[in-house]
C-alpha cells in the first residue's frame, strides 16, 4: 500500500508546476503512511479522501472550509446557527467564530424570567415559590408561609442557582385595602412572562377580573390548585382511587371556568402538591412553561429545576444535548489546549449541576457510573484529552479538525447519556428511600 501511494506521488509531482510545494505536502503524506504502517494501522478510503483534500489548503489557513462546511451542514445539532457559523468561518475566521459560539452557549445565564404567582391568601403561593426554588421555609430568602397577605407590594424571590429567574408573589386583589384599581397601579402586568393563578377550591370573581386584564395585555396564564396531597388523603379515606380523586378535584374547577365569559375554550388547570412534586400534574405545569416561554428562557428554568420526575430529567437531557455540537465545534477550532480543558471542565460541572448530581459521595446511591468527586472529574478530563486526537490527526490540520469535531461530539454525547442514567438512578433511589420512610411506624 505504501509503495502504491509513493508511485502516485511521482505522477502527481510530474504534472504540477509547483514542485516544491507538492513535495512538502507529499513528505507529510508519506510520513503519515509510514507512521500508520509502523503502528499496524491502515489508511482507509475515507482517510485517503481527507488527506487528498490537503492539496487545496492555502498555506495561511489551517482550515479546509469546503470539507468543514459539509460537516457543519450535516450536523443537525447546530440547528439554526449553521448559517451564522459558516458565514463567520469564511469572513471572520475560527477565533471569532469560537467567541460567537461561546457567547451563544452562555446566553441562558442572562435570560431574565419573571413568573407572577397570583391568587388570594392561604392558597399555597408561598409554599410553591419555596418548593420550585428548592428552598426550605427556614432558609434565608424564603417566602413566608401560612401568614396570609402580609404585603401590599410585589414580593420578588430569585432562584438561588440563577438570580435571573424570579418568582413574584403578587398582592391579593379585590380587597378593601387592595382594590382592583390599586392592584393595577402597583402591578405592571406587561413585565411578567407567565401568570400562575392559584385557586382554592375554585376561581373567584376577582380571578375572572384578573383574566380579563391578562387577555387585554396578551399574557399567558394557567390555574394552579395546590395542596393536592391533603385533598388526596381526604378522598382516600372515603375509599376513592387516586385517578378518580384527581378527576373529582378538577371537575368543579372546570365547571366554574365554563361560566366565565372571558375564557374561551379549554383552560389550563394543574393540580399539584407543594410538598411532593412527583405526585399530581407538576410535570404538565413544566411542559406548559416550556410551551409558553422562549426557548432560551426555558433553558434557564430547566437547568434550575430539581430532578423530581423522569419527564423533567428527559427535558433537562434534551436541553443539554443541544449544547454538544456548538461546544464540540468550538473545541475543535481552538488551538489553545489549556483553555479547552477549562471549557470542558465547566461543561462537565454544568451537567452535574443540572442533573443534581453534584452531591457528596456519602449521600450518593451505589452503582453510579460517574459519582461526583474531584478524582472523577479529573479522570473524565484526562480521558477527553486522550480521546480525540491520535498520531494521524496531529499531522494534517484538516484531518485534525474534522476528526476532533466528531470525537468531541461522541465523547460528550456518551457522557451525557451516562449522567442521565445516573440521574435516573438517583431519582429511583430517592423514591425508594421516601417510600421506606413513609412505611416506618411512627413513634
């Protein structure tokens, strides 16, 4: 095979007018062939095609735009940024393209989300705001529970993991102190992304009035009934099944909304438990949020949600998966290995954080693929550094870039799959542990 390629070299050189340049390229080519033979490897047809592409590389460029363009166009993971990436590669070069993709990948951190939590007092608003932020009632910054309406202004509660995600407890409306007119003066409806109207047991006339205002402001809303765990216990004592209990609780709410002239067609109603998101319709509420807010804002919300259900874990996985191709492209274009290690380490940290796997070893269930520890992170980074580039890929820039791109994608995809499995293991372990605690006899 090596002899055949050397003969091809002679014919190519005889036809070329730039013998010196061709000789330099064929020296590299022969060195690759010799190296591949010495380590017992074969240069297959796809390798041959890639190597032949080097004949058209300009000396000042380390990137074959035609070959890389094909690779980018085939990558569905780049979604709607393909055109921008290709244009920047051609006009601004790899370095500016890397900056663009890195900025694009971190935009979710700066996406402000404001969700309004409305309703009369004692309907579970404060408990929900604490639960959705994974904050205990005794923690600093928690919403005070069980005290009714204690304020006449909007109370903002930022998520501990992302200060740009804000849940806003709106003051009660339709009271002697907080009239409807006063409410509209104090609350700017236009600044919120979504409205959760908490009810118990059914919507009131004041809720109907608020919906009229939201319709005028073109704002999305839904009804939320909390305290599902209490309702279920009461109905269970009456001998009712869980499925029938949900239908019984929701029916009067649906009937009440049908009498509201401002509601046309079906309305979104979610039954939840603030003490246990795994029961009821919290997953459906998250899906509602996903459908109603821009993708970037949902990305920020999803990254901060606790992994309380398989469906939520899958949403997190799908959101993280969309980051892989831009990250792989950025890493493959960069020639700064130290900076690449930092970027990779930050991405690994994000995966652990989003899946809720960044917990102490003594709190983790057994049999996790990648238990969270400095040693585990170091091992993953070492395997990443060794994974993409072998002897061949270090010698020809185009081959290096294309193969690195594919290899980085493969590495992060496999790791993400394995961390999702770990997250599901933790979720299953938590459910089992909770069931055991509930089954223990009380003292």
